[in-house]
C-alpha cells in the first residue's frame, strides 16, 4: 500500500526530526551558560557576549544541525571563536574611529545593571565572600592572558573538552593546545597563588 | 567526557570550581536572553537550511556565470584579432631561420646553380634551333 508506506516514512522522518530537535535543544542548553562566560571573558562586555553566543547558536542550527551530535560541541565553539574574533576586530576599528571624534558622550552601557547583577543562587555569606574574591581575581587574571591561552584554558577547564576537541574548536594542532594550556596554567598560578593554593 | 587525561592539580580543581560557580551565578535576565536565543536557533533548524543556503550561494553562482560569460566572449573574439599577428610573427621567424641557417643557404645555392646551368643549356639549344 503506497499511501500507508508513504505515511510510515513521513512519520519516521517527523519522529527523527523531533528527536534531532530535542537533542539540539539539550546540547544548546548544556553549553549556553559556559559559552556566555567564555565570550564574556574574551569580549569583556555582557551584551556583546550575548550577541556572540546567539549568533553561534543560530549558525550551528542552520548549517550543522544535520551533523552527528558528537560533532556539535567543537563546531559550536569554533563558530563562537570566529564570532568573538570578528567582534574584537570590529571593536578595534570602532575604537580607532571614535578616538578621532571631537566629542564623545558617556557610555551608559558600561554602567552595571542592578537587576542583571543579582545572583541566581545564594551561598552562605562567608563562602560567598571567598568566591567573590576568587572570581574577581580569576576574572582579572583570565582577561590578562593572551587570547589563545585564555581560550585553551576555558575550553578545557570550564567546558571540559579534551585536547582533540579543543584543537578542533581552536583550529590548531593538539600540541598547540597543550602548549597554550600549560602556559595559561603557569601564568594563572603565578598571579592567583594566594587564592588557589 | 573526561576533560583531562592526567589528573587535575589542586590549582586546576580550584579554578574549575570557581568557574563553575560563576556559571551558576549568571543572572536571570541573561539566562532568559540565552533561552530566547536557543529557541530562535531551534526554529531556524526546523525551518531547514535550504532557503538560507540558496541565498548564500547566489553570489557565488553569479560570479561563476559572469566568469563563464567573459571566458566565452574572449574565446570567440580571439581568432580574428590574433591571426594576423601570428602570421606576421611566423613569416618573420622563417626569414630569420633562412638567414641564420648557413647550411641551408649552401644547399639552396647548389641547387640554384644546377638549375641555372640547365636553363642556360636549354636557352642555347633553343637559339640554335631557331637560328
């Protein structure tokens, strides 16, 4: 019966598309917060970091949703890294142009939003103070790292990617990943010894 | 997936703890924005990449078509403009060969001598028969 067969095929395809959509949703939900923190460390700007993550999500979904799910993570971080680099270049050009302008107003975007600053979880006050100090110190130390070292450290430590995945995401060899990561750990340890004994 | 083949040092463990804590502290507004971005991405994936890719490939297809058009135009114009130049170049090259080839000139000279001798003989014979 061709009609029934055709209907079966449609059902199978629909079910496959739904399961792929569910898998993509789970994957994006699992990486979005970490990706945001990685983009924020690189761009030092919350709105730009959100835009970068949003663009990376869209591009992955449009261009690579049909790829095997195990390829999504390195692909996603590769796309995110390209987006971050584009934004950094654009910001450099914009900075040069703005530096030539005679009158520049105050940048309201840099003022902290009290609602945005509100934490979503509340640890105890002592632990919170310790973590605040440690986070502030780590954030400063991370921002001072060269971009590739920062990227290698965050992808491996925060995102938990192995050397091969990190190399794919960074577009370099596994040896380069190990070198960048080792240097990042050395530099951070030299700066954060007081907080991370 | 294991992030490291080697065991983490205490420093790396502490750094990871702090980083994970910072992720947990991302505020509600940012979480909401990320959720919206995820839903938009899922909608884009459901819409399929066909229309998006076709628009993306349009400039490339146009560039290829333009290159083909230029190539075909140049190919058709080539014989008319190039032939006279080639003929002139070829004759000049042949003249240069004749002048430069001493052996060839000797051969031609020998042949011409025999021809001239034969022609003179014929002319003498004709004159005698006429006279």
